[in-house]
């Protein structure tokens, strides 16, 4: 290795050590020898000049994430989030049902994400449990004439309530005993009530 290259490497390594190891109290001196070699030292020597080295305190910068990284993180969190909904699909809201025996078919659909195990449902008619089980539909008999409110609640296998449907209001119409001429054999009221 050439003497000049060796001297440059020596100087660079010394400067690096001084910069890394320097504190705000440290004194650094620079001396140029007769052959042009530059020496940095923390000892004051004859012919050396004092130099000021600004110390740098490095703190870890806060982590900044790009919008795409944040969106990916949000998506990952949403992927693990439990979501559930249940909706009564039959009968429709404010539907009029004409049946002399008070028969009503109720059906619902469920949307779930990140739920393990079997789901169960409770159908409420006028705030009373009319059905409990895993089916997504049921036939009811014997509903009295008038207005009725339906709601379905969905539960996890552990019994935690996951979702409730909106309340569906239906109107049950039946033929009147006072006007038997309106009765027909199909159980309806021929469009009159």
C-alpha cells in the first residue's frame, strides 16, 4: 500500500473515531507534519491547532408511513375485525298478510366476517321469542290479526350477540266471524277485510 493512501486511511479512521467518540466537552487538535501528513488528536501538541467539532446527538426519528402502508395496515386490521349483520328478507316491511289461520313465513339472511363456529338466531315477534335455532327461516302459525313487529338477533357459538335486524312491521288480516260471506276455502279474505 502506498504511503499516501495509508496516511489518508489513517486520517479518515482517526477522524471517524473522533467524530463518533467526541462529546461536547472533548477538545480536538489538528497537526500537519513536515511530510504533509495530518494528525488529529485529543492531546495538545506543539504546533497543533484546536478545531471545533460539532457533536451530533442522534435520536430515532418517528416512524412515518406512506398512505399506502397505512391503508394496508387498516385493511389488515379490518380483515381481522368481526363484522356481522342480519336482515329479514321475507315478509317485507309493512306487508299485509292475509291468512285466516295466522300463518307467517319469515326468512332472513346473515352476513358475517371473521366469525368462527356455528351461528344461532332468535326470532322475536312482538318482543317475545318465537324461534331459537340455526335455521335462517321459520313458519309460524296462529298469529292473531293486527300489527306485529318482527326482529331477528344473531349469536355466536359462545352466545355473544353479533347483530340485530331492523324491526319489520307486518299486518295480519283475517276474515271476520261477523261476516262469513268474505271467507273462502283458500284461507284468505278475497282481498277484503
